[in-house]
């Protein structure tokens, strides 16, 4: 059985086009950044930890279409003020890193609200939530509540039914929100 990240990468391979501009809102070790760099024209990749950026840079050495940004994803509006085709969030903490440094409900909600305005119609918003760590359920519930108010997306949920397994939302924007 393929894991959630493998399924998301398969989806990206089927849908991301080579002229797209993409944003990895949570770079981590760079697996999503790498996949997006292979498929798209440009990737902006955010993380709050230099360790994560360094790990991702090592993994993506052959690619020159990536801008790494050492900053919290909630500050995305300081760097992105133009339309993009895809934004991806892989929430939680850096695997094999400091588990006290992680995304949280507040910053994720801010980041979602800010990047949402820049996603093109037919663009993608992909969010993976990890519910098995302290704060993970709260962040998942915040994301779910935010998505419940996004009437301008078609949403597919990847859920293995295990409360500690990641749950992912693949969202395709069908219109701009008129509210």
C-alpha cells in the first residue's frame, strides 16, 4: 500500500504542468520541493529551520528553479504577491529534528488565508496533517474548519482511517471566492 506522500506525489505528476509556479509552504527535508522542482517552472520553498533548508538544498542540488526562504509560512505575503498554480503544506515537525519546532494552528491558518488569494482557478492546494503529535489534532481541526468554509474548492480527502496516520486534502480551486 502506498503511503500518503507517495499518493500525493503521484497526483502531482499527473497534474502539475511544466510552466507552473509552485510554493512549498513547509519545506522540511525537501521531498515535496524536489517533486515540484522536477515538474514545474519555479518553486518557492519555506521553512523556519536552517537545518531543513540545508537538507532540502542537498537533495535538490541539480535544480536551479528553487528559491528557499528561511521564514515562517505565515509570512508568505512578504514574498508571494502574484498568482501561483500550486501550494503544498506538509504540517507538523521536521522528521528526525526538534519536535518542539513545528507548525501550529494559528500560523497555519494565517498561511492558508494568505496563500489562498494567490492560487489560480484550477490551481492546487494540498495539505497533509499529522494528528499523532501534541498539537496535531488541533491543527487538523483548524485546517478542516478552514476547508469547510472554502466553497470555491473541490476537495478530495486521503484518510486511512487510523487516528494517528496522516490525513491529506487535495483541493482544486474551481473559482475565486466572491465573499
